[in-house]
C-alpha cells in the first residue's frame, strides 16, 4: 500500500487547481484520473480532467466492481478506477486526488492507514458563487444546487485532517504544498 492524499471541498473552491500545480511541482505525486458522466466543459477532452462515460457505460462498470468508490453528485456519476491507484502505488508513487465528501469518506473507510485528507475552503459563499460563475459562465443551470451543497460541505471541513482557506491562491497553495511535503516525508 502507498500514500493517498485526498483533497476535498465544494465545487469552485480551487481543489483541481491545487492538485494540478502540486503534480507539476512534486514528481512523486500522481493525480488519478477519475470517471464521470457529466458533459465536457470548454478546454476539457477525454482523459483530461476526467474519463467521460455515458450513464449506461458507467453503470456497467459499477456492476463490474471497476470503481473503488463512486457517487452521484449534481445529477452526474463520478467514480475512481481501482486499477489506477494500485498501479501508482506499485510504481512507488503517491496518489493525490480531488473528490467529493462522499468519496473521501469511502476512501477513509477502505484505506484508513494510507489516506490523508486536506479540505479546501473558499473565503466565503459569495466568493464561491463568483468563482463558479467565472469558470462556468453566467448561466450555470445548477448554481443554486452547487451553492447549497457547498454550504453543507463547508460545515464538514473540521472532519478532515487539514484545512486550507483559498483566499489568495499563491499563499493558500504554499500552505497546501507544505502539508503535502510533510505527508510525503
């Protein structure tokens, strides 16, 4: 077994930006590419940042026990392929992933000795709204649902080992990176 760093936080908090930068700077980290049934956004492609599945294909993979964990979030499936985690550990590297709270809890149950968790918090709900709209455009169809879910997720931040408030990206990332370096040492 190896190290498993789970990054959690509401949609728009900056999880994927932190993970992406950490993977660039720390070569022993591997971001496992998860799977989803949601539509691709501008700038995305198959395999970046997700493997995109139809609902039917995803449900078939569930029956095949392909995923370590999966959940339905904002009306779409998300799941983590088991083989990618095991392959990363066999290569002597550490896994880093951003997942939702449901997924994080599953990882904590299945890998209690390997998992370390970091919760990324937005400075406020208003700022979270601005980030989601800035990323996804003015007509985000599920904005209210994401913000409501974000409030519920933020209320659980203390259940995770580390918390970082992403108010200034570079400063917050510096704190995030120090936590990861401590985990890896």
